[in-house]
C-alpha cells in the first residue's frame, strides 16, 4: 500500500515542532486531508483533518508536537494513533 500510494515526507520525532533536530528522517506515508461535516445544535460546520498513515517502526518517538514536512508544508502532530498492526496514523494540525 505504501509503495503504491505513499510519498516521501520528513519526520521529526519528539516535541520538536517547529524545529528540526538531529533525529529528523525521511519516511514514506500516505497523506490525506479529508473533508468532514460537523453537525451542531445551532449551526453546521465544515472542516478538514490532515493525517499521515505510516509504518509504526518509522515513527518511533512520535508524540504530540512532533513535526511532519510534506513538500513545503509543515504540520504539527496532534496525536499518534498506532493501530496494532504495524501502522500508525499521525493526526496532524496545519500546515504552518
């Protein structure tokens, strides 16, 4: 799946955002910026939630405020969510 749909991104683990560290590496991940409609009591809202699906082994040290660079866009990791199968979904905020 990563070989077919993935792209190279730059990942900085830990709480580095917005700075790179000596632990910065290139990894392969599948970026998505899905559209979501959120229903509210008074009004509805629309939003997007950027995510990156990647190998858990590639994202060791992922934590809130880790950093992902995709092209010229810089994202902050909001939540790393390993799924138990060797893959982790990084929920992102940004781009900056």
